[in-house]
């Protein structure tokens, strides 16, 4: 049985590292092609060996170049707990997520009404997926708390603009105080440097999710190690 996504983050933190979740995505609406000829599965394996406690895999095809096949391949090759990132809006989406090997699934407050969010949250738990409930505003963070979420993300960018806005880690600093009690908080997007990753933790984040900054590095392993250096 694979390690739970949240347990893997907490174990990494307990070991004295900043838990950095690499975001495996093939493209960004803001930055364009991120792979530049690299194999995303090999990159995921490289980051797993560098100490990543868990991975995030973007499966949305149109804007981020992802696929469920990519999720399946990375789950099979790395054996790490994986978060599926996509615009999840149905129970069928959840079942596919589980079938393809993910341990956790992203549920975005901004894209659905609260009753549907609650339904998806409950169904995810029922089939053995950990829901990561993502917020971008104080209101959404309060909504996340009402679901009972134990794993909460603050997206420093606006997903409704496909993250093309110039968000910063300051969003985490502004919102962290409103996180649900006892929830594990992940700061997502717009983190480029070790200093920004540390700032997110000082603001109240337990872990950070970083994609573009790792993909844009000449040496992905070295960039990962620098971002996850001791707390």
C-alpha cells in the first residue's frame, strides 16, 4: 500500500526539510512549453531520487499539455504518492483519478458551487482519495474549511485566469491565518526561489508546490535541492 500523500509531506518536514512537491506539467499558459524536449516521466524519476516526498501531475490537456496516461506512467515508475491536478467536476473524474494511480486529487473552490464541492469531497474520501481543497481568496478558504478539509492549498495565482496573472507568495501570507484548524497547508504557484519557499513556510504553509521554477532550471535536481533545503 502506498504512503498517503499528506503523511509523506509530514514525514519530510519531520526529517528537517521543506516539503517541496514538484509539479509535473508539460506546458504553462503563461510560460509555454516547459519540457523543451525532456521526458516528463524521467524528470519525475529524477526528482523522486532528489528527495521529493510526493508529486503533483497536471493531467489537463488543452492548456497544460497533460493526460491521464502521463499520470499512470509516473505512478507506475516512481511509486510516490501523487496528486492529480485538473479541473475535477464529477464523481467519474474521481474514479478515473483513482484508477490511474493517484493518492490525492485537487478540488478547486473557484470552479464549482459549494454543494458540488461537498459531494466531490465526500466521494473522494469514500474511494480512498485524499482531497486537496484549493482556495485563492479568504472566502474560498472559509469554504474549504466548511468541507472539513484536512489538506488545503492556497493558489498564489488565479486559476480562473489560467494562472496568467502575476501572483506572488504574498497571497499565502495574507490568507494563511484563515486556514482550517489542524489542516496541512500547501502554498502553490509563483514560488521561484528558496527565499520565497521559506517565506511561504514562515507565513504558515507546511509545504510548497512548485512547477515552473524547477522546469526552467538548467539542472532540475540542483534547483529542487536548493528549494527544499533545511527548515
